[in-house]
């Protein structure tokens, strides 16, 4: 009878050090760390024995790499995005992928709030002037944020967090979202984007990049904004037409902008950054660092590692990005938990139960969830299982892989 396996994790790209303890919190896992993202040959060799792969955005995980990773149980993306992983190929091989989507929410909201204050005080142009040796000591055009109108486009995690912070500073908060959202405090939902644009002193975007949001702020939308208003985009680079924004800043229709994300961003430190916004007055341009804080990195490490740990030791797939979500909870002592990702075809659960019955085991608890072509069944069995039980479950028609956890 197979025992609970001993797990090894391969952490790349300087995943936060606190991730090790979080991964080991529910049971032993040997962690191996490699700095940066190794080349393909090294990665294929290192991944052969790994039960868990922890990466950030630079390591690409495709079908061929997954095939080389015979023992791989799960992938953790210690970041927000998961584009670097072939999620379908991972699901087809019974490998759930986890990430940490909300761990940097607060960091972005804080940067946005700081940008609003800096723009409304016209700090960027004063800083540029002082660098040139000019002493621009004036109150002209400098305002407090209190009682000003903030328009938030996209009232999700970041938008809602910003709403709370801005309200605490005395701003009047308005928001526009395509989904119904509960307003925090006195924040007011707007019926349309146009209504929000024409009402607010500062407008900030916190929507994802979708077909509907691409270039959602262009020449016409900027024209609807108040003369002297401010625009902030710290969400995604394709939401704003930067040429139209640069024109509006140069003509003075907009009094300033803070932009952290761009339609074209350098892929590395060695590539030069170019944008029509660099020559504009009163702008805060930052290199896509909205969510880049030490706190966010730590939160990402704890969040992603915690999800991996729960998958290794309990089989929980809650918050997996490519897998049916099952939350079986801690396993009771004496039981054996069977984790069985499988093709979503009629009869798999029956065949799994038949295998348990033939083995003389009692099914004490059972969980099943399906999503598209993939099913994920978890069964807790009582009783001594025969030595070949693992192989019997693996041989069930539709089975993708099997893992046993001893309680
Ligand atoms: P979220 O998914 O929690 O919220 C997005 C909100 O936008 C949702 O409420 C959704 O209903 C709404 N929305 C979607 N389409 C819309 C539309 N056409 N019009 C109005 N509302 C719409 O996302 P979260 O976590 O708040 O992130 C927001 C943005 O911030 C994303 O684009 C994300 O990629 C970006 N981001 C940027 C970072 C940076 O480093 N600058 C770091 C983290 C996130």
C-alpha cells in the first residue's frame, strides 16, 4: 500500500523567503531554491523530481516541460498573472495552478492615493523645476484632496480599497462598474462612464484588460472630463490612448496624470522606455511598480505557498485557476484520502466506489467537482487498503492521475 509521498518543492525567481515556512506549515516539504529562472535544459532536469514548482513571471511552463515533470503535483505562480503557464496543458495532466491575485491590492491603492495627492499639489512639475535649479514656490493650481471628487472606474478589489482610503481623507467618491457593487461608506455608483467622467476632479482606472476596456479612455472620453481634471492609469497599459492623453496634457485640458502601465513596456532594464507622456507637464510615470512592495511580495509568498500546502496535505483546490474547486478539509486520523483528477465522463465516481468496495474499504467522505472536460474526485476511505489499491484506481477508465494522503 503506497504511503503519503515525501514532497519536494522547486522554488525559482527568488520567491519570498517566508514561502518556505508557509509551504511546510501542514507537513514536511523539502524546498530547493534556484536564483532567477534557469535555462530550459536545467529546468527540465531540476523539475523531474519536484512535487511542486514555484515561479514568478519569467519561467514559462508549457506542455513539454509538464511532461518532463513526472512527479509534479502543483504549480504556484508567486505573482498575479498566470499567462506564463499553459493552464490547459496543466489541467489535462491533473496539475492545479495557484496564484496570489489579491496580495498586492493595498500596494496599488496606496500608490494611487499618493499619486492623487501629488498631482493635485502639482508636485511633479515643482520637482522637475527644482532639479533644473528653479524655486517654484507658489500655491497656484495646488489643492488639497479634501472635498474633491474622485471617480473610480472598476470597483473591484483595488477600486474598493481606494474608495475607503480616499473617503477617510475627505474625498467624495464616485464609481462606475459594469457589475453591481456594494458601495463602501458614502461612495456613489454612477449610471454611466460619461456621467462619472464629467462629474469628477480626478478619474482613476482599476479595470482588467478586456475587449471592452481596451482604449476605454480615448480622445472622446478625455473631452468629457472636466477642464483641469487629472487621470490615473495604474491598471493596464491598453486601457488609455496615450497619444490622446499626451495631447490633453499639453493643451492643458487635463492638469496632470499618473501612469504606471503602458501599451508597450520594456521587457528588461536594458531596454529603453519611450512614451509620448515623457515630455508632458505634471505627470508621474512609474515602471509598472503599482503592486511592487516588500509587503506585497511577502503577502504573495504566504498566499501562494498556503494554497500549495493545502493542496499537498489536504487536496484542496480552492482558488486554483485551472481546476474544479474542492475543499475537503483536514483528513481524519486513520483514513486514507484518494485524490483523483479525471476526465469528466459518466461513471468515474461509480468506478472509484466500486474499486473501494472491492478493496473492502468504507467510503467515509466524498467530494466531486467538474469543470469542462476535467473532474476532480476526493474520497476518504476507512479500512486497510490492499497493496495494489493505488494501481487499481489509476487503471480506472478516465483517470488522469492519483495521489493518496494518509490521515
Ligand atoms: P478586480 O477584478 O478585483 O476588479 C476589477 C473590476 O473592474 C471589477 O469590479 C469588474 O466588474 C470591473 N470591470 C470590468 N470591466 C469593466 C468595464 N468595462 N467597465 C467598468 N468596470 C469594469 O481587479 P483588481 O484586483 O482590483 O485589479 C484592477 C486592475 O489593476 C487590473 O487591471 C489589474 O491587472 C491591475 N493591477 C495593476 C498592478 C500594477 O502593478 N500596476 C498590480 C495589480 C493589479
